[in-house]
C-alpha cells in the first residue's frame, strides 16, 4: 500500500539524523547554520540541525525507497524535502523562543511530513485527503516512536 510506504519513508528521513547522532555523538556534528544568529539574535536553526544529519538522511531515504519498491530518486526527494521541512520548523521554533530540541506539537511534525508529500503529490497522484491522513499518521507515529526511542536511550528526550 502506497500510504504505508510513504509513512515509512517519512519515518526514515526524520529518524536517520537521530540514529546518526546516537551512533556518532558529537563527531562530525557541524551545525548547518554555523552558529549564525538571525536578526532577532536567536540562532537561525540551532545546534541540533547538522550537516551530518542532513547529508545522511537524504541517501538513506533513497535506499529505503528502493527497499520498498519505490524509485530511489523519489526517496531522495522525500528525504531532501523532509529535511527542508525540519529546517523550516526549527527556524520557526527559534523565532518563537523554543530551544533546540524543545517540543512544539504539530510544528515538529507537520512541515517535515507535509513538504515531502506535496513534493511527490503529482508524481504519485496523491489526493489532498491522502496527504492530510498521512500527515496525521506521521504525527501520531512520530510521537509513539519518539517515546520508544527515549526509553531505549536513543533519543535524549521524548516528544
């Protein structure tokens, strides 16, 4: 079923940076924003958004797509746009004064699932109702998986 494959790809794209962080700790963890501050004097994205996470999520999502019989390139596109959505939400969270890795229900899940689904909508013939359902499904799944990863000490805090 296409919807389950897409939900899986969204989970992979957003989970890989967490797993890489657990595996490598601070090694190679270079912030995407380089510590730059926006005009409000808050970090642009924050220290938890790293090149390592971005660069790892994109090809791994491509490989995951191939593993579920979707085109590798589609997976790469899902991974890239999920990371774009994640950066967008981090940018907004910093503007709202929410610290790096701080939770903002919905804001943490919607852009990183909505951006990729809209990006592949035409190619896969997705209807808006399917996209809405997938975003809701991702939000729920992300909350459940986040708690499991926290209990396994893979994630530093649960959402």
